[in-house]
C-alpha cells in the first residue's frame, strides 16, 4: 500500500478509471438525491459505459441473437373508459384512425449471434414505432424487471455472465460471484431460473418496457406508466428438459417458428396494457416505484388495455433489417417522457451511443431505422452520410440554427412543457427503499408447484458448481426471500456436496473416445 500526494491509500488491486483515478464508488452513479435524476458529469460512468459499448465489433454487445418482423400498432384511444388524452397527448395513442407501422426485434441477451434459442436467458422485446411524430422505441424484455438498478453496474453484470476471458468457457461461478453480492438481483434470479427463463418461442412470449416511464398530457401534467405486452396466442414456457430436447433437434426453433407462422398467415398479436401511477415517491409503498427490479402488482395498480400489435410481414433481408435495426430507450415522441429511474437514464445514454458505434453515426439514414415522416436536421458528415436529412426548401449553405437566410426553424411545442420539480444534494448513494428480497419471495410463493420445482432444480444445479462462500451468500439472501425457498436450495446443495459440474469434462472425454479415425487426404 502507498499513499498518493493527496493522502489516499492505493494498492496494486485498487480499481481505477482509464485516467488512473482511483474509483471510490463503483456501485452508484451521481444523482440529485438518492432517487435521481442522474447528473451528466458522471465521468466514471461515462468512461465505463462508452468503453463497454465499444467492446465488440460488429456484433451487438448484448442481444446479438435475434429475429424480427414488421407489423402495425392500433390504439384503442381509451383507458378505463376515459379518453386516453387525459393522460397523454402522444398521437400514437390519441389518433385511432391510423395503423402505426412497427418493426419488432426479439432476442436473447448474453450469447452470440448463432447461439441456441433454448438457452436460459432473458429475452429482449424491442419495438420501433414509426409514428406520425417520428420514431418511438420501446426497448424491454420478457421478464418485466432487471438484475440491477444502477447503470454503473451494467458492464460488470454482463462481463460476469459472459465466458471466462481466459478459457472462453461459460462458468456459472463467475455469474453467481457477481450476483451473490448484488442483492437486488434476487427477484430476477427467481424468474430466470424458473420456466420463465426459457420461453417456448417468441409468439408465445410476453414483453414489457421494464422501466417506469411517463405520459404527459396537453397541460404538461405527467404520470408514471409501465407497459406490458400480452400475447393473444397465450404464454408458454419450457422446462430445462424440454429445452434440451428441442436444442438437440434445432437451435433456431424460435426464429423458424416466427417466420413460418407469418408466412402461413397466422399473424401473431399482442395487446398492450399499461399501469398508471401518480408521479412521486409514494411513501405508502415498501419499494421505490422507479426501481426496475420491482413489479407493480396488478391488484394495487390495475392493468388497462390500450391497444394491439400485429406482426404480418417477414423481413426481406435479415442483415439489412433485423441486424441493422437499431433501438434506444431515449427515442421517444411528444407526450411520452422519462422517469428518474437511474438505470433508464443510463440506458438512454448508452443504447444510442452503441448504435452510432456499431452501425455508424448515420444509422438513422438506413431504411429500417429512418422515420416514415419528414426529417430535416443540421447534423451532417460522418461515415456513410448520404445526405437524406435536409429540408426540401432549406438553403444548402446554412447548416446551423438560428438563421435569417433560409435555415431550419424550431417547431412550436404542441402542448405545455412537462416541468417536474427536482432538488437535493448531488450524491452517490443507493435508493432508500431497496427491499431487495420481498418481491423475490412473493414471486416464489405465487409460482405454480411445477414452476417452483423447476426453479429449485435449475438454481441448485447452477449453484452446485460454485465454491462454498458463493453458495453461502446466496443461501443467506434466500433466507430473507422465503424460508421454504432457502430450505429447498440449501438441502439441494447439501445433497450435491462439493460436486462440480462435470458435463463439460465428460463431453471432452466422450469426443476423444468416440471419435472415429480417418485417413489423411
């Protein structure tokens, strides 16, 4: 150990940023108060997330394995019998005379572009609405919650889920080494290791926006809103044994299922439901409503049906459409807004930054990403710029604003600006109502018996490969979730003893023993 000139203690294992600055808090971004919003001068976070966005080329950093389709969305125009305009002025919801074109991309999260679609993994559910006010991207997943609540932890989380950087082999111990020290992950773990972690296919999969967003009406009043996509075809999930059997036959079954259903004219449909909550801290709740690791239970915050989505056209070229489709949580239209959810704000920066890197700075000029309306911008140059974003009557000599000689003009605001009031000390701190274990236990108790049995078997099997200190931490957290949950996992681990997963070693030996000699040619 040694001290720098400011007296800070620093050792060889001290975490620093790329500038060599010691990182004193790697758990929380800086926010106004402990609930947010996030401040822009989060240098450690910006450096960390922008480097993470650029780790791999050209495949997506996450959600590399995917399938997609075109379709449309129709709003019902009402919510609980009232005009939807009471809550939002977004035309995609208020205008019931149009079918809004959409492109949807389904995906797994962690593994590569040709990985099996039967792997246990959250599923991405991203929708690009080509609205009359421009693009709106609703980027979420099938499990309605997430592992973490602070964006500073996102690169660490994904790194721990990925293969060992030395051996390039997946190792559950790396994942649980991270998760056992991330207590807010227990709710997502409970879903992921249950049958909900392996949807049967994309057509029978639910989706959600995960985060609390906002709707804003003409008066500028905002309410918190959560989005839920429910498949009209019904929800179907797989046991691990069923998934293994499918994988032996085909590792692209979900992509094939979606494509062939649309070709047959069996167009999959989802109905969109929303939950609404008045904006604010809601001290009556035992959790923070902005926490993305939590559900808003239906019995407390009813679901309201507001529209439907139909997918009726397959892509003509996978690369041009599915692979180059680029989504971002920051892409919203008038009448929609962001909440102060820290993870949402971090993703809002990261996702579009990733697309500019992965697809290019002019990714929005590609047909799959381009809005289906008038586009005129002063942004120019960059790789592959083919100048599609200039106004019809714009003076080509003027690429700035304001201008008196033919430049682009600002638009009139269609309603009153939403102006939430914020005050507080700028700090690095977790939220005050973490309640990391309550909903994990509640979810466990709400599962059907077969779902609980599958969860116990899958989670025990994965934890059995980990060292004892990781197992002990996980069991300790399960104690705080539900006693039966803890007891069954602890008993399963005791039965497994110090057993390590030998399937990989067995496969290596089998390949060596079962290989048939051939003559050279």
